[in-house]
C-alpha cells in the first residue's frame, strides 16, 4: 500500500510538515510496510515559503524588514532553483488574531512586503513567487509602492505615511524615484478573484475578517477609490481593472498593475513544484486535511486542489482536519471518500491546540487500522 500525505497546515497549531510527520508515525505504527510519501502543502497563505522550499530543495534566507506597523524586524523568504525568490506576505504582515485584542487594519501597511521585494531584486533574483494569503493589511498596496520608491502627498504637500487610513488624503503622487521592475517575472499564488473596489472588493469582503469595524468600512472604501483615481491620474494604471486585485488588501492590484504578475492558484503552484501527479500514478490513498474544513474549502483551498488532481487518477482521498464545520459535506459531491475531525469531544480552543498532536495521531491510527482490516 502507498499513501500520499498532502495536508495543509492546521493554522496557528501545526505546520504542513508537522501534520505529515504525525500522520506518518501513526501509519507506520499500524503497518511499517506501508509506503508513505510526504508532501508539504500550502495554498498561498501560511506555509507557502516552507512548502516551496521543501518541494524544490531550496533554502530559507532572512532579511531586515518591517512589520505592518513599520517596526523593524527580520523576515524569511525562500530561494529555489538558485535564481528564484519565494515571498509569503503572511511572514511579513501576518493576520494574527488573539482573544481580547482589537485589530486595526486601518493603521497597517504593506511597506514591509515592498521592502522584501526590493531586497531580493537587489540580490539579483528577478523571478519571484509571491503567496498572497493571510495578510492583515487593507492599504491597496500603497505601502508596497512606497517601498519601491513611490511617494504620496496630501493637499498641503506633506508626505503621507503609507497606511490604509491615509488613502483618503492622497492628493498627488511622485513616481519619479520608483525602481525599475520591468525585467521582473512574478507569479502570484492566490485563490482570490475579487476586484479592488466595490461590494466584492478588498474592503467589504476581506476587511471584516481582518478586524475592520463597521465605522471604518465606508471610510476605507472611499479612501481606496481615491487612491485608485490618484494612481491612474499620476501613473496611468487602473488598479481596479484586475481580477484578483483585491487580494491581500489590494497588494494584488499593485503586483498585477506594476510588476505584470501572472496569477495562479496557490495550491497549483505547490503541486506543480512537487510533481504531485507523478506521485499519484501508483498511490492507493491520499490523506489530506486542514485546520478547519467547511464550504470555503471548495473555493481554491488546498484540500479541494488535491482532490481535483487525485480524481483524475481515481485515487481515494481522505480528509483529516482539526474541525469540520457547516458545508464540509459538499466535498463528498466532488469525490472525497471520507471527512474526519480529530476532535472527539467538546474542547475549548486552547485545549484543542494542546491536544492536537495526540488527537491527530489517534485519528490517523484508527483510520489506517480500518483500511488495513478492509484490505485483508
């Protein structure tokens, strides 16, 4: 028997590789003769750099950077094929939710992502993979452009700090010092098709998920519209014209508009890198999973991407996730053979995180026992 383990991370709890190692141990404890193929997976969000580096035998590098509040920090990126850098916005401006902490996306900036892009270009990497999931920003990529040399001014000629709440005050733009990005080849790993503006845009769809309050939603949307108009006036690029421009709080629009990025579903980027289809040709089962499986799993997430590929080769897919929420049943309509939660009894989140390793092992062990008994 050959089992491929290709699970997304259990966000904030276990990395993709940690999930795979725990599953592998449980499988081997049932039957050491089972061949296990571990694949580190991500869909463009948390774990994207690690998945690509693991798949391509690359290296992790770090550079001086700033976080979403422009505080100095160190951030990691990956290097693959010796000439390609892999950037994950979730490593630079991550969305981190903690109980009792109020988030303020209106004060956050994508400047650090632009700094990292500038850094890797200066080092000679002109091919970039950029994963856009899991960001805390909603500044339309204003900070990213600022880091690349574009300056923004208010009606009084004062330079504006590149954050979302200042989008509404932009009155003029100076792009004369923007670095040359004409020779950069960028692939954006993204499963979002939302535009920059409107009811389906960055602010109204993703803003509330990042902590944007009811008060700030219309203010930020008006600011985003002003930003789009000023960029078009000064630089001739319509940031609201791109499918996926609303990704990562609008960073997608800047990457498509100025770096001429190609968009590809994040899970497809990773599956191509690991030659996943080759692995499937002699596999008996695929074990996949994620922190929470629900209706959104069908919208370009890792589990759904893996299921689509496995279906081509008629390989049964079993999904083992931290939790199963409303809508997970729809995966059965697309061919999944079984969905399982590792939580066997009611648990508070801290306890669920604490027991995740044990519960994942136990669930995998029981499932493999069932498969081996059926086979006999």
